[in-house]
């Protein structure tokens, strides 16, 4: 007998989305504070120094996030052969479940 885990996967996906949203907002605020843009009432008040600091902060942050993502994806070890084997196992389980009903 196999346990269904769709709820676990959905919950994990939902948690990751919420973490991404929260951390994204947090880091956007940190970058805005660091660059001096957070206290401005109007975007016209931004100085070239504010915008330069903002650019020099955002660009490396984007590169770092991309590199971290690539490293995490590289740890996901899957090949066509492994995928085919997984599909066979799932088909076998489905046949077993149908035969038990």
C-alpha cells in the first residue's frame, strides 16, 4: 500500500512561494534603505548617487541569486534513464492498485 503525498508537495510548494515573496520584499526594502531611496516621497527626489548605489546593489544581488539557483539545480541528479525507470515504477504501482481493487 502506498501513501499519497500530493498534499505534502503542494504544502512545500506553497511554503517556498511564501518564503520567496517574503524574502524578496525584505531584501527589496534592505536595498532601498541602503541606496537611500526608501525615505523619498517622490521619485524625482532621487539623486544620481542614490540611483548608482541602487544599481550597484541590485546587479550583484541578481547575479548571486542566479548562481545559487544554478548550484541548487545542479544537485538535482536526473537522467533520461532514471526518469524512464521512475515512470515504469509508477506504472507498476498503478497496475498493483488496480488489481487490488
